[in-house]
C-alpha cells in the first residue's frame, strides 16, 4: 500500500463516513400500528432518529443486529446521487460500476458481485425499489426521483425479502404520497452542457386518497470525444438523455389499511459506452532458449502495425485519459432503453398481525448498437437496425404475515414469494467490413518472438493479405524458395483468400430465450429471551426452474467452407496449427451459418434451503452485540453466449445446450458485530467471514464470455490449476470445497458535535480472494486455462481497503431564517485489478474521489441555490479494463509464466471503460 494512500486516508478520516439516514418519512411496512408508534416514540426521544425496515419491521438502526447501512435522501441529494452508482461515495463496502452498455451494471458488496455483461447471470447483490425486485443490477441504473432513504444490507439475504441474494441487498425506498399539498422543483446546469430538471407534486384527492407525481429530465454531452465523426457516428460518446416519470396513489381509509399503487416509466436514448486503449505494446520472452526462466519485455505491437496499415488511428494510445476515440465509419454507440412497471402494496393490520402483499409487473427493453472493436478499423459491431435487444418481462408476488406473541417474547414473520421472468436476447453481432483482411494479416503475422518473415510483405488491400511479392514467396514462385507449406500451400492460400472475404457477416437476429419460474417460503422470527438477550432464526426454501432455447440466424458461410477445406489438414502435425488457426479466425465466437440448423433446448430445476441464526445481547439501549450465521443462495442459469457450444474445430449438436448451464452459487457466512450509541455519536463494527461454493465467474477472453463455477480441491493439485492446459487439474468430486472467501472488518461512525454539523466516517477491510487449487465445477472439472492467475489471488474489483467520509455543515445565517450548506464527501480506494482474469494490464492504482457542494438556503429550505462538483480533483481512474475483441492474444502474464514456444509473445491490446471526469454546475431548488 502506498504511503500517499495512507496519508490521504488519514486526512479524510479526520473530517468524516458512511452516511446514515434521517427518518424523513415513515414507510409502509408489515409492522403493526402500535409497534410503529412505539418505534417513532423511541426515535423522537433519543439522539438517533434513524428508522429502517431492514428486517421487515420498523426498527431503530442501532437496534438491528445486522450489518446494514442507511443513507438518507438529503445526503444522497448532497452527494449528487441520481442512480445507485453514487452510493459508492457513501458506502465503503459497496462498489457499483457499469461497462459495455448502461444495461451492464454490476454491484459488489464486500468484494463479491457478478459481472453484468452476460444477462444469463443474476446479480449476487439484489436491488429492490419500494419492495419490488429488479432482476439485474443494471436495471437499477435509472433516475430514482425523490428518495426517502437507501438501505444497504451486507451479507446473504433471503428470509426477509422476496428474492434471495448471496452477497447482499440494496433497497431503495422512495417518497410516498402525502395528505398535505406540497411539491418541489429543481433545475441544474453543469459542464458538458448538462441540464437536469426535476419536479414533483403531492397532495390529497380526498380524505382517504393521496397522490404523488415525480418527473426527471436529464441530458448531458458525452465525455469521450470522437476524433473522426462521420455519417451516422456521433461526435461524442457517453452522453446522457433520460426521462423518468413516476405516479403514485396512497389509499388509507383507516388506521388498519394502507394501499400504495406505483407506476413508473423511464426512457434513455444514450450513446454508451466508449472505451479507450490502455495498453497497446507487445510483450515477448527475451530469453526463449531458457526454459523455466521466463520474463517479458515490450515493444511495438505487430497487431498495432496491422491496424495502422489498414488506416487505423489510436488517439488514446499512451494517454487514455485524453478521452479521445476513433470510431469505424458509420458505426454508433446509440442505446435505447425503456424500463416501466406497476406495483401495488397492501398492508392490513388485523390487530395481532399485519398482512403485506406486494404485487408487481415490470418490463425492460434495451436496444444497443456498438462499435465493438473500439477503433476506426471496422472489425466487430452491433448495428442499430433494431435486431439487437435485451428484454425482460417479470411478474413477482410477495406475501408476508408478521406479528408478535407471548407478550412480545416472539416477533414472528412468515412469507411466500413467486416470480416469473421471461428473458429474450436478440443479437445482430457481426464481423466488420475490414475483419477478413485484418484476420488474414493476423494469421500471417506469426506468434513467435519475432514476427514472421512474411510480415514485411503483408498488404491488407490484397487477397490473403499478401503483396504480389509475398504471394510469390509463399507459392514457391521465387527461384530457390520452395512453397511455404509444401503440397498444401494452394489449399492454405485458398483458405486465406476465403478469410479475406469474411466481411460484414454474422448474426441477423439470433435469439436466446431463458424463462424462469421460482417460488419460495420463508420465515424470520425474533425470540426475546430476556430484556437483553434475543435469538433470531430465519429459514427459506427456494425452488427454481429454468428453460432455455436458442435459434441462430447467421450468414457467415465462410466458416463451413473453411472447415471443409482445411479439416483434412488437421491430421497433419506440421500443418495442424496453421490450418486450425485459420479455421478459428474464420469461425471465432462460434459465428457460422452451420449453427442455423441447431435447435437448442434445455431445462433444469433446483431447490435450496437457506437461512440465518443470530444471537444478540443488548445490555442497555445504547449497546448491542451480536453474532450470526447465514447461508445464502443464488440460482443457476445459462450462459447466453456460444462459448461452450463446442469449438470451431469440432462438430456442434443440440446436446451442447447443456454445456451452457452453470450451477447455483451458495455461501456460508459468519459475522460478529457491535453497535454503540452515545450522545451525538454512534459507532458500529462488524467482522465477517464468507465462503462461496460454485461462485459464478463471468469473464471475457477477447472472443467470447466464459462462465465458470469456481471451487477448490482439498487435494494439492501441484500447480495444475496454474498451467496453460485445460486437461490438467481435475479433482475428485468428493474432495470439492469452496473456491472464494471474503474476510474482513467494517467500521462506521457518525458524530454530531452540534445540531447543524455532522461528520461521518467509514472503513472496510475486505480480503476477498480465490482459494488455492482451483477447479471449475463441483464435479471437479479443471479450471479454464485462461484463468490461471486466479488461484490464491484477490478477486477483481475487490480492493482490500476502502474508506469513505463526509461532512455536512448547515449553519444559520443571522436571524433571517437563511442557512448555508457546506458539504464534502470522499472515497479512498486501495489498488485492485479491474479484470476478472486478473491480467496485470487491467490493474488500477489507489485513488481518491471527492465531491463537494456549497449553497445558501431560504427559510425552511423553501428555496436553495447550490454550487457543486463531482470528482472535484478530476481523479483519473478506470471502471473495467478488458481484452479488445479479436485484437491479439495473450497477456504479458502468460509470456512471463509460460514463455516460448506457445506463449513467446503477448500481442493482446487492452481497452478500458473509464470513470467519469470532473463535473460541476449550479442547482436551484424550490419547495412548496
């Protein structure tokens, strides 16, 4: 850890923290009216007025024996939060990021999460909005409107909420309708021509019925500059254009019944997401004749040379934070997203128990284009012709009955949950108009320490990427030089000619369907043994059924031609590598018209018991100590990618559909914690240890997405999980153990030295790492050789040290009723790797991000004017780095670990999705 990081940590810790919510409004819960009143009385009488519903009941935060953090609406507003990504500044155990599109969001708690690029995987961190489950984290990256608070529950969840989660849960509670007329309006203008207008109005329709309407419009120019805009290509990328509307009705005819109806609609028309080059050098083994003594050096990359010969420009080479892109002519990153839904929550108090019903139906659609080679040489793209869509239709129903018995000795809750989700992916991923020449040049560039002898004669404008002189050399037409491949030379030249013709071919609306139905029964019971001791017992049974089918519409006819032409050469050891390489380049990503004959279908069912047990001791209202055990679960599913449908060198059949299946993720978690409350000060601490079996890892290898369950073997594999072979490192299924652990410490503090000044501080240490002796499934299959760096290392996007801090000062200005606002928050993050394969080119150094806001507010905060800045010091850092599709092979890690002959060079180019630069502006608010 760098000295600079610790100095910055110490400095910010002096002012700061994890944010906690004020009890702005009571939320509808399954707690009885009498119990609600008791909680409100305690909140009013004590120093702490933080009321949450993390256990399905209204409780003071400091009375809940869980690792839970509550962030209030005012603090979210001060931090500039428009979606859940901004929670990063306020919650040290949480990390939310987005990648290839705005639909690809990923949330992590304590270092555990699910890469969001592959929609077949549900998130390890569940997102709920007003009690309704959002099936993927990326769907939560919308405008939120006015928010009452956000609760972040850390660790496995399942006995309190409808959908279970293996790593944690984010619950967003929005403001409810009120029976007193009021509203607000705000207008923001900032750099990048950012305009955001928001407003809302609430009030009574009758004595029993109230309404609320919220709306947000937000537009902003992109922070990537396109240096070569052309027809159909935007001049900047990662812009923002959002419209959000939410309407609510609240019906409360008496103290026993509450009915809340919500309808919301969001549309986004945005250009997302651009990426820049972060590593373009070629690595090589400088001592190929010294086996076992591998190292690497760097030089000009032969792949970059090919790109430049094809007219490529790399404007971010050497300086990714200039945020300059070159885009293939006519390509675009435009994405259209629609998210809508309706829900109804009914709470009825029978006197001794309260029934809660939450019914919801949601629709989500994202149509996304992309220049997926991330450069101006047209290699790979998704068109904006409407044949690239990700669509969800989700129905959920939750029922809870909660009450107390035995004079308050037992606080019980029982519930049931049902969900039906229809997921449909339509894809039009195609090779670009220059892919064939690029691939032919790549095939002839060589993989040795030095480029092939043909490299000077490569000409992308010629068939087979060979200049006339080069073709003569290969064909044996130059006196004294025999044909390069002996008698097979004409066949290989024909194959290279065919490869050159692979242009603008690929999917034309291939379809993946995954239909899911699940139901669960759960119970959560608090036994108050004495006034000080309590035992909580929760249990859940979940039953999951998923059906998968896929049909392909691919016009890459070059692939089957190459397979037929070169297939016989695969039996010749001297020609197998060359022939296999050409076939792979022609059919990479399983792009072939031969797939059209497949009719893939598969289904499975699974069931799992999960639960929790908590022992808590509260010697006084000011101290709470607890110890807990939880078992969590996340459903299995299907890899909605073709990576496991055999390979280009082997036939594929309908039986391969089962290869796309991955197993459920299961975790056993242990935690001990304490919560202390003093006048104007609170302090919370938790120590945790979590062990994950069948962890669902999703990673992109430059060609396809690999989804593999991660476990470990109880027997020493002798380094077979770290070698370049996929045939070594198997394990006896009876010896399979958990493959991922997360162990650490969480500290949180809030200090209110005077009524208008609040400091908060938080720190998380999380050692989230893979075990040694890794294997790829609970059946004991070997780890994918692409993942050889994982054993014994920290997981990606899982920094060991994170500290957050905030200060809010709202001093009165004279006796006029005016007040000021000075707010600052910061997040300090230690080093981590952003790629799930842990390639060193994807590492991110430690960094600090600070937000600030200063303003003046009128009497009763009826109006306010605020100046603000996000990422105040313009810190440069990346969200996720990745292998640029098809542009090279091998990391410098493979060169250093394995060396010649197979890994003599690493030509892979790497690109990255950067975090936002500094933004700033002015906001005016008006409330009535």
